[in-house]
C-alpha cells in the first residue's frame, strides 16, 4: 500500500520517482493496490483515527486567530515565518514538503517543536523545552472530505486545514494541568495522549 501511495502521489504531482524493485514485486504492488488511491476518501483499517499536529505556543495563538493550520510555505509568503528554511531541511526533506501540513502520533511532533526552538535537530525525548500546543484531529473526517494525502511515508494535508470541523481537542501545559510550560517531549506527549484518551472514553460512554 505504501509503494502504491508513493507511485500515485508522484504521478499526480508529476514527480520523477525512481523505484528500485524487481518487476514481480511491482506487479504484486499494482495488484494489491487496485481500487485504491493516494487520496482516497476513506480511512484504511491500519491508519490512525486520530492525527496529531504539534506546534509552538506562538504559532498556536496565530492558528487560533486564523481558524486554520497553514503550510510552512503559505506562512512564509504571509511573512509570519522569518526563518530562511524549515527545520526538516536538516533531515534532507525535499522543498515541497513545505507545501503540506504534516501529522503523526507519539512524540515525533514534540521533537520537531523542540528542534525548532534549539535551531538544530534534537532527538532526545527527555530534553527540556517549552511546550506548545498538541492538536488532535479527526482523520476519518479529513479523509472523507478528500483532504488526507498519502505519499507512501506520511499522512498530510496540502496548504490549509480549517480547525472546524476537524479538530477534536487541544492540549497545552495548562489544559493538562502542568505547573509550568517547561517539560520534556516524552512527558508532554504521554500526558496529553493519556488525557485525550480519557476525554474520548467519557465522550463514547455518553
């Protein structure tokens, strides 16, 4: 499925992709992928029903004012971002990654937030940083509305994503009851996810 998504995404965006695999494997991919597409309007069984996007507190305040998430490139055009390039460039991310809003789960988003603060890639999940906002989104609804894009490695949305009706909940150091904005990526992600699960269970029981 990942290879099929990669092929579909590259074809749709006119990318010169190179696949290193034998012909038999490619045929198996095409057969397995038949009837699917990289932006199909449904959530697959192995895909998370909730996607997380992490951001700094300053950015969260701007997102609230805008009522939407925006890609790095749009924010750069609007002059909200002053940095010359996104932090992901240090990991070898291609430039067009910045046309998309990236999502994930676990501690990944908090590592990105901390790395932006430090101006370098910091993989230490126990390093102290200033927590921002951890936004939880309804992945099923995003897919149904044709917003969810798969490139074979990431789940993402191009350009913009309105908070309504997709955002379910926002975690900040205050909403999860921390005494301070300072924490670590591991602790903040774990406590936020734990509280989110409690909220979901309460909602589902009503």
